[in-house]
C-alpha cells in the first residue's frame, strides 16, 4: 500500500465514527433497522475513496478556486471546455476496488454550484453545460452496482453562484446579489436535487453533507432545517 493510500485509509478510519453519529445527533431521530445495518457495514468497510471532481479541476487550484477571485460568470465558462475524454467508469471502479477500497464518495455538487450529474433543476450541469454530454454519476453508479462497490454522495449545502443562497462567510467575491437571498426557494431547490440523486442513481448508502460552517459566524443562528 503506497503512502497516499495509507493516508486516505487513516483519514477515513478516523472519520467513520464522526460520519456515522452525524445522522443520530437529532434527539427526535430514531434510525431504522436498515440504517443501523448500513452503519455497521460502513464501519466494517473502513477504507473508501473520496473523489473531488468538477470544472474546478481544469484550473488545478483545488475545489475552492472560485472563492479566491474569479467571478462566477467567468468561472462558468470553463464548463464549455470540460471534456474528460478518458473517463471510464469501469476502469475507475476497478482501480478503486483493487486498492482495497469498499466504497466511493463522489462530489455531486460542490460549493461552486456545478452539478456533476444530470439534473432537471438547473442547466449548470455536466450534461447540459458541457460538450461531454454524459452523466458521469450515472455511469459510476451503474459500475459500482456491477462491481459491488458501495456509493456515497457528497452534496454541498453552500452555493457560491446562486443568488437565492443566503450569503455566508465564504463566496463573497463571486458576483452574487446578496439582496436576492431566498432561503425557502434555495432549500426547495436543494431538496429536489437530493430527491433526484436518491431516486435516479441506484442504491446510495450515505450522503455527505457539507457547509453548515458557512453561517457559523451569523449574529442570528442560521436554521438549516437539517432535521427535515
């Protein structure tokens, strides 16, 4: 096992109890027998691969690149050149499985607002906005099912491009209009996307939510409506 794999393995092992307790912190939530079984399976798996991938990859500056200078409309132009010609879901899943990993966590939508799956909620996605025109998540999901590798989905609560997402402490230089913030509208959009993800992509074992920290400095506590 090379050093990079060892580091990932250690990180995922350390995160396991954190991720598994996150779903049970709400006092009104009682996990079903199916959820408890899935949690135990996850703990046994221990080692997984987290794939951060999106149009930010084209800049080679990390997934937070949009936060550090470019305007959202300029950044979005990268989608027109996003063409991962060598993407091969079968080869990816095979390589991941051969490494000893038992699951994949895939970034479906990061803070830049670009959806790496085909969504009816926005044209800003890998099928409608790029010349690639392929739903990589669907291909990955189908291959995970064929090779018996569990699929987890990363999903950002934050969006640095949509005006309806209320300004937090990040993404303030992207050109968003803070006066157009509309949390109920954004929340409904987010839940419709989650319904798509949990309906159209086969069995999903876990969802990794990210972003509650974006409003941790608000003068008035921000209600993410997480229990629902």
